[in-house]
């Protein structure tokens, strides 16, 4: 029988759940309620897997509308998502989008039809900047961080000194495609986030990459890269990503790490630069 998810406790309240494709979601448990942050790509019954980890009433927050985060939402009756990403999420929840994502990320694995929830969508409730849920001794606060998508949200867990960045700030920050902001807009938002929220966490969680946690300095590094990009001082390495022409701010080795030894990179579209560049 195929195992679609694995779980890893990070502390007494927080569990990382990793899908076959390598993307993560996170389960937070207080004394009264549980909160699932993101839903992976949709292959495998995530609701049943989560039910095996907790019997507490469950709320689901989705950080943004891309298929690898919203694709599993159809397993649940309702998820909360920022309205700016609602249309993107509805596209990601379709059966065709979930199956296409599985074919792209798991090309050697022929998944049966029953691996996918047949529902095409689920109820979408709002998730706005500042929304807070009391889980019983623990709170989660949604904080807007537009950039990767216009509706991207992060989640602060103050009692745990933790932030879930999702894809809003990570080792390979994607700023390309119609849903992403410009580099300049991202820099302004990142500076605002650092000024107002960086004192609330000492641990940062990300949805992709070899490790669940990354050094919170990743936010500072992304800001520095934005400044280099806007000054024309980055490597501007032409590449292809997800079938689109993009620019890598910093050259990488064949292992996917920065050739200069730095931590974190930005992959952006030429149209995300100021006009005239």
C-alpha cells in the first residue's frame, strides 16, 4: 500500500507532514483545537492522515493558492485562504490540476484514481491579515506577506517563538508569473515584516527544501538580494523554471546551493524589475 505522507514531531505541539512530492504542511495542536497549515498537492487522503495524528477539532489555513499548497484542500470541507488567492486556489483544487502536479513531481509513480479526492473544490473561508485562532494555550496569527503571490500569508505561533513562512520567504523565493509582485514591492513588504514581526520568532519553518526549519536570517538575506537586484548587482543568470524564462539572482552549483556560499536565492521574471531595466 502506498504511503503518501510521513510525519515528524518538531516539538510537543508542532508536527511537520511531508508528502511524496517533498512539499510540507504543518499541524499545530493546542489543548483544545488543532490547526493544519497548508494541504500539500492532493495525492493521498490528507484528512485521514491528519485524523491519525489528532482527534481535536481541526481548522485548515492555506498560505497561498498554488497547487502544492492548496491542492489537498478538497479532502476537507472548508479551508481558510486570503481572498486575493481564491481564484488561483480554485484552479489548483481541480482534479485535473492535482493530477497534473502529481505527474510532474512523481513521474515514476503511476497513482491510482482513488489517490485523489474526486471533489473539485471545497468551501473557501477568508483569511485576513491579523486573523487569530486560539487553540488552547497556543495561538496562531495570520500575517500577510504578498510577494510570491498577492495573497500569500505567513503564520506566527507566538508561544512557540515560530513563524511559518510557507513560500513567502525561503531558499528559492519565486517572484515570477502573473500572481507574483515586483521585486521592489517584495522588498518593501519584507522590510515591513522585518520591522514589525521579526522580534516575535526565533525559529522559521518553510514548505520546501531538505529541512523543515531554516535560519530566520533568510528574511534579511532576501532583502539584501532584492537590493542587489534593483541595483543591477546580481548575477542575473538566465534559466528556465516551471517552463518559464527566469533570472537567478545568484549562480548555483549542481547541488542547488549558491556558488558564493550565501544562503537563499531569488528567482524572478524580467517583468518584475522596474520599468526600463
